[in-house]
C-alpha cells in the first residue's frame, strides 16, 4: 500500500495539514509517491531518531511594534515589514509542513503575542509544544487554502494534544470530535497505524488565556468549532480563569463556515499605530474596542473592499478527490458531517 503522508488532510476542506515533519511515517524504499511536498528529507528510513534530546530553543526576542504595518483588511490586505516567526522558541515550533511553506510572517504584534503565549504555557504547564501553521506571506496578500490571512494579523495554531497515555503529543491537524478525541490516521488505508489522540484542554486554554490577556495584541476573533468552544469554556472555569478573560473568550469565538475542528484561527485587531497608516478591521467592532479607539483619539477603519479570492477547495471536491480510506476513517468523516455545518446563523458577532 502506498503511504499517504498527507493522511486525513486529503479528505478535509481547509485542512491545516499534519504536524511536524518527523511525524510522517517513512516511505517504504520502493515508494514512488509523488507527494514530496509534504515530506521532508528527515523522514527517510535512514533518518536519525527524532526523539533525540533537542537543544534548548533560542531565546525569543521581541520585534519592535513599529517595524511592521498591516495594510488593509484580513480579506484584502498586505503587510509591510513582516516579522518572521522563529522556527523554534520556548514552547513553540513553526511547522515546516504548513500548507504554505513560506507563510510564517505576521505583524510584530502577532508574532510577539504568539511567542509570549507559548512561553506562558511552557512555564505554567511544561511539556507541551505549540505548533504554528500558516500565518501569512512576508508581504501579505492572497494565500492558498485561506479566505483571509492577507494582512499579517491572522494565524492558525494547532491544538495542544495528548496521546493515549495522557502525555503531550506533537500536534497534528486532526479533527477533534465532540468527546475531545481525534485520530491521526496516517496511512488512510492502513488501520494498524492509527494513533488515537485527545485535545489537551489545559494547555490549549492556557494559551488562549495568555493571548487574551496580552494588552499589546488585541484579539478580535478566534474561530473554533462550537463543541470545542464549549469545552474550552468549561476548562477555563475549571482553571478558575479570570472572569473578564472568560467573557472576552466567549465574545470573540465562534464557528464560521469552515468548522475549525482541527485548529484555532486567531485574528488581531489593527494596532493603534497601524490604524492611522492604512490598516482596516473586518467586522465585528465590539463596543469595548470602539471605546479604546476613541479614547486614543483615533477613528475606526472598516474593511470595505471585497474579498480578494484565493484558491480554496470545497468540501465536495475534497471528499471526491480523497484517496481510498479504511472503514473507520470513512465512518469518522460521516460522523464529522454532524458538526461541520455552522450550528446557527452566527453568534452575535460571527458572520
Ligand atoms: Zn486560518
């Protein structure tokens, strides 16, 4: 059987791809697979074991907020002075197998905020690693598989995951069901290589809390599937998170047209500095943000230009072009139909 290193991704719309390169099963020596774009040279049969002790990641150095400017809006914008997410930093890795290989640039505020939040998780709950997928291109603009991510203020991050023993497991972009479980199916035709996984709610919530508490990077939006939104809210209460943070989370989260059951999509507001330099916010504009903008002597700028389309695949196209799958993969995808439909016309602030 031919290994399908892109695994379940091939059957999912908007799939954020697998996690780290070393998790791909090595191709057999006789493989003629052409899916080399998702396989790194480190996954050859002769590659050294990836579990060797990693050296400490380099210390993350904040980028100056003035270095970058987000121009226009998430759906039709660009980026000046884009800041690169480091390949590794405390508690985080930048996924080398992200869908768009060079989409690791964002505004200074976004990159600083992601790195800071991952470091908070690493200090509070050591052992897990945040995997960051697509952010945007160095100069922003349209990006395959995404409607937005054009102005340096959007980032996709994978959920922290646990293995069957409850230990941290490197993140992969697998859909998580309403019980909090997912499976890394790897070779979709081979049931013997399936890896059961579970969302790591304590670390995932702690990351979200740290982002929301960052006053230098105001979170406008977190897209996530409805059942994980509920589970994260329950976890927040379990951790006795500050009431204001929980309230903010419940306000900024929703399940949009694409379910977001395999990652979180975080979007920041324009910074005050960028607002006066061409940055524009997509909806919604919350009363609290409006009050801040007015208090700063600024005026809100709404994104008005139509979405600049990028290449995206429909659900039907993904299913139709999916490789052969064993029975439980098909059953999972059938079950997934029940939660990928947007559960309501939208929360108050979700289109
Ligand atoms: Zn996204």
